[in-house]
């Protein structure tokens, strides 16, 4: 295990793009930062995207350099595959209890050669690839994961010992136990991120029953050049789709789901994917069923108009139900709310549900924070201080406060780092003044 400092300037909870940006901004100012991440690798959701809107830049090309910079920065300590147990204020500092989960692989000895993975015969679904490909019971999460360390799925490993036999550094250690760590920090930044609304939240869409009804993150992997199939194919039968539909507001603006707010990014990621599909599957018809198109950012309206010009069909209507015919065609019952104003059935062979954003984690059980009615972290002074929580010294960044796109997430992460640095400078000034008075 790498050397863990007992005292840092800032503890950052979450190593997605918001947490990494905050960490890098503070580290460049000379502050010591510890980043705690529940997953075995840093990068968050952004590392799994194909491209970003509205520029269509490669998502991995943006995220990977930040991941590498954080991993190699002398002022940043990354605690991956670790659970934060509690954060409590003690005077002017915060004391955090962290549990490092066992990888069953010695981090000091593992060289990331993946020989153990090649030798393992036990396959498990690959969450990074949307469940469309397989990992081995011992694996490195994905090709550009940081850190490049293997871990063993404790529940699925059959203890055959093949990984032990091939490991050139004797790094496999089945005796590892969780290790408790204590960190002291002057400030805390909460960057706990988001998750999608469940794909089966609306049973009438068949998201958990129909193989060709998929989530937007699964489509991201199908579109990625290093995706599970290397091209866009229907999951049910491996056929190239001829007609693809997007159902907007499938997990947002719906009081029956308890998600009455707009998730802000759904229209834009659907349009982005539709434009990419126009190139990946040029013969396919692509239709987006929407109630309102919300293209709110710089260049977003132009992006929407470009998709229209490329032949993406936009139909103003609400999809009531999705059914499957003979394991092949999908029938969408659509209530049109345009000038036609009629109920009709339309047929497609692949449907993407534009699911909304939920808070990925409730930090209030660990950190003394107020949670708003929508489940995200409350920011009492959102207009003048959007990164401030109700607790002095604890700041928040990214989608921990609510749905937002990558641009706003990165800007807010920089803001949280600036506020944390300003808070620590004020502490230092008070300490210097107190010392001068004592003399």
C-alpha cells in the first residue's frame, strides 16, 4: 500500500472529473490533497463516454490526462477502492475515517502485466462496457484505468489458484483484510457525482425486460471505438439497427418517479449520440421523441439545429408504452403533442431511454451536510456562493449539488478549490495574527 499522509490540507470525496479538477487546482497551489474514491479506478463517469457535446471532442482524451496528472502529482494522494466511514469536525480540522477495501493483490508488487487476468477462466459481466462484454474474476477494470492494479472479485473468484501460478511478482494475497485509515484535513470538498435513474423505473418502457431497450451509458459504449463490439449492434441479436429511437424525459420531469426536476443534459446527450449514430450507422433512421428541447448552453442551440440538418427526426410527443414483437421489432405508442395531436404506433428496432440524473451518494450520513428536497447537497447561498455548504470548511462541486453538464462541472470544481484555498488562507492569517499578539 502506498504511503498515506496522516494530515492533508483538503480531503476530496470522489475522483470523477469534478474531484480530479479540484485536486489538481489545489495541488498546483501547493496544498496537500487526499482523494477518496469508492471504485477501483479514478475518472468517474466521464471516462466511459465516447465524445462530449457540443464540440464532439474525445471524452477519454480530456479525462485521461487529468487522471494521469492527479496520479503523478506529488501533492495528491489517491485512495481508490476505499470507503469513507465518517467525517467529524474537531476544532479547526476535520477527522475522517476511511476503510481501504482489499484488492487481494499487493499494490506494491503488482506491475499491471495482466497475466493473472489472462490465466483466469471465471468470467463476470463488465460494468464499464455496459454489461455487454466480460471481465475475469481477477482483472484491471479497463485499459486506461488508473491505477493499473488488478483486483479480485471476492464473490465470484473460485480460488483455483491459476492467477497465483502465473503472477511474476507473487502479488496475489488472499489473506488481505480491510484496513482502517485516519486522515486529518483542514477542508473537505464533496464531489460524489451522479447516477442514472433506474432503467426499470417506468415498467411500461420495458427497460429491464427488453434487450433492445438500453440506457444512454450503454449506447455510449456501443459508440466508443474501444466498445464491446467495435461497432453499433443490437444487443439482442447482434444485428445492425435500421431504426433507432430516443425517448426523452424517461427518468426526469416525472412526479411518479419522484424526479420532478429536469436533468438538463438529457436532450443534449441524446442529440450528440444521434449525430454520432448518423456516422456510425449511416443507413439508420434516427428519431428523438421529446416534450421540450432544452438546449441551454453556449453553442447548444446550433448543435441541435445541426442534428436536424443531418436528418435526425424530432417528434414532439410523449411515449406511453414500448412493446416487443417477435423478439425483433419494438412498437412505441406515442401521444403526439405537435400540430397532429394524435395517438399513433411507431416501429423501431433499437430504443434508448434518456434517463435522468440522481445523486450517486448521500454524503449526509458521513458528513454533517444538509440535503435538499431533490436529494442533492443543499447550497444555502447558491447565487453568491454556489460551492458553499451550510458547514464552514466543507465545499461541494459538480453534480453533487444537482444535474449539470461537464463544462459547468469543471468550472464549479475550480470554484470549490478556490473557495477551499481562500478559507485555508484566512485560517493561516488568523493563526499568524494570534501568534503576533501572543508575542
